[in-house]
C-alpha cells in the first residue's frame, strides 16, 4: 500500500487506498459546493459493491471475506452472503474521523437501518492535491468502457431479486454486467463433531476425524485472490453456533423418537423431503442426505446428536463435515465442531481468511441439517419468520482457540485499527471490546460472535454458550419484530385499498388476500 505525502491534511499517514476510496465516494456522493446545489450521497450497499469490484480488479489492495448482509428491496428484506472488505470499512471510518467523509443514517421502508456517505468540502480539497493519473484505473471500473476512454457514462448499482445478483448498469447506453460479490468461495476442510461437555448427559464418544486431516490437503478451492494476507493465525479451533428455534417438551420427544433414540441402532439417514406416496415401492430421494447418530437424550428436556453432512460439492472440493448438535426444550440449539484442517493448514495453524469461508458453509449447512430434523410445522414457522429464506438465517458464533499467532502481551495490542483487528473482525464482526483474562487468555467481543484465545479456552464453554444462547434469542426477537412490522405494512396497505373500493372495486380481492396473509402469519407467530 503506497503512502501519499505532500499537501494532504493532518499528520495522518494517508495511503493510496484512502485517496482512492475517497475519490470513489465523491463520484457518487459529495457535498454541495455552491448555493442551490443538491446534496448527493451513495448508499453503503452500492459502495460495498463498487469497493469489491475495485478489489477484484486490482485497483484497491484490500482483502475481503463473506458476511451475511441484509438486502432491502421493495419493502422486504432478505439476507445475502456478500464478499465484504473489513479493511475498506476501517479506511472509510478513518476518512470520517479526519473529516474527509460524512455519513447520514436513516431507516428503510421495512425498518432496516441504512447508511449513506458523501465526501466533505475538506475531502474534495484534499483530492485536488492528488495527481489525476492516480484515478485512471478506478475510472475503468466505475465507467462504461468505450473506444475513446471518455469516462462520461458512470454505472449505477441495482439489485435483481429474481437472479439474486447486483447489476452494474447504465440506462444511457444499455450497458450491463453483474457483480461477483455474491459468489462465495469454497474451501476444502475436515472437521470433527463437538458438543460442550456440560451439555452432555452420556458417555457415548463423538467421531474424531483428526486422522483424516490430510484429505483437505489434496482438496481444491475456488478462491480468486491468490495472495490472501494472513495477519492472525489460530490454533486448535473449535466453533460453536447458537440459534433459537421454537421447541417444547412435545417437540423434543417427537424429535427423539423420530431420530431413533429408543431403537437399538440409534442412527440413520434423514431428509426434509415429505413422502407423498408412502404406499409405493420405490422411493427416489435427491442427493444430500444427513447421517445422524444419537449420542444421548432425555425425552422431555434435550437431545444430543452427531450429524455427518453429505451434500454435493463442486469438483475437487473436499469437505469432511461433521457437526455436534444440542437441542433443548427451551429452544436453544447449539452446533459445534472442531477444525482438523483447512486446505493445507492443519489444526495448529488455521488462517482466519480460510476460516471465514468455512464458516459460511457451516452456517448454511447447519440450517439445512436442522430443517431435516424438525417437524413440518416448525419448518413452516421458521420459513415464515425469515420470509422464505430460512437457510440464510443468522446465528451467533463462539470461537475457542488454544493459541494465536502473533502472540502479544495484551489484548489491546490486537486492537490496532489495522491488519490484526480487521482480520479478527472477519469472524466476530465489529469489535466491541477486548479483555485480558488470567493465564494469558484473551477475550474478544464482537457484534456477531466471540473469540476466546488461550491454552484452556475450551474449558470456558460453560460460560460462553449460555451467553451465546441469549444473543441468539435476541437475534430471534429482532426477527419476530421485523415480521410484525411487515404484517403492519400489509394491514396499512389493505386499509389504503379499502378507502378506494368505490372507484376501484377490484381492490376487494387484493384486500382479502392481504387480510388472509396477515392472519396466517399472526397465527404462525403465536409460537
């Protein structure tokens, strides 16, 4: 990353990336420079897409990692995995701190927070001191290409809901291309099931895949960035995901019996597919079954199982994927695994960049596993809560690592607003705080997860799992709140249509549909 010197404000060490980001924002959002001129802002989602395009084109020297992001479109929200750069966000924050960029916050029509950016007068003044040639490569990304390189037709970002893609288009020339920001990269890995000891009630051991770690070494990946920066490496990592799902005594009992907990052979293959012809001879099932083995259970309180994932992957991708799953009567669901290897890295040297890509698979596959095990009513309820996109629901993550490299004397040394903090933030979100614990243990709290590092970190799961369960319940409460807001919107729309039934009698059918849909969702959300 080059340094920019001469004529730039303050004693801050401006890099080329700072200046390029500032210029990128200014192309779409800048403050008014004279009376009567409109203020222009660029939405954070569009800025994220353009930033990724600049990274993938080699214009910006940043890393990126997949992040589950809310995408609002025509009054509804869905979660999409997007390749997001934590380094770019940190650079934007630094531009804000030094007055180069301003931010405005508001809510969307579906009550989701939205942020937009613009370059301030100070930022515009700063860029006048930079050679124009520095922006040539950036222009090639944001302008429609032409023979004379006139750079007059700038692309606009839009979301295409049916294709689940972001489009870079120009209404002026009809130019269109799709961003690859939604294409999440796969890695090969091997993991073993893990259930925290305090949740176990039996002695049945879980499968240990440590001996199969070398299978990932021969596996392939489709990571496009061949030069991933590794600022932080973790050793002996265990990942715990927590979510809340409506359960009760009857649900746990029915699930335990369906899993074969009362049988002599307490294992089998499971699928969410419903058998519509149970009296026929042949059953055709699509690939992607889950092999489940019951470890221990209590018909009225909990069930602990081990699940092996057999979902098909791209050619060359090797994923030996085993989960430990704990489901309790209170609705607390815990997924756990121990990382044995990712690509050419064994358990003692796990790259965070690779770990983030593995976590995407774990989050999605854990949702699919639970769907295979739940009742049809529970599946319908979860589907209604997440507007038909239950496979991308958010979970709270707990990472336990026995060691970290580099090892610093205090946790505050990792909060450097640089490479170390950015890399840790890839797995736990924006850093809230870090604490030094006894025995050279460090605790990092983020917005979407927790990282505990230390030789005895695995022994503290009894403290962190209940915390993760509470966070998961908060996530579910937010989801329920969002669904009720959606119901209120449908009722408001029905009321508006009722006011005009005299002039447009065909509104009656639409009103009936909105009322019926609202009643159905309220029924389901009674939980």
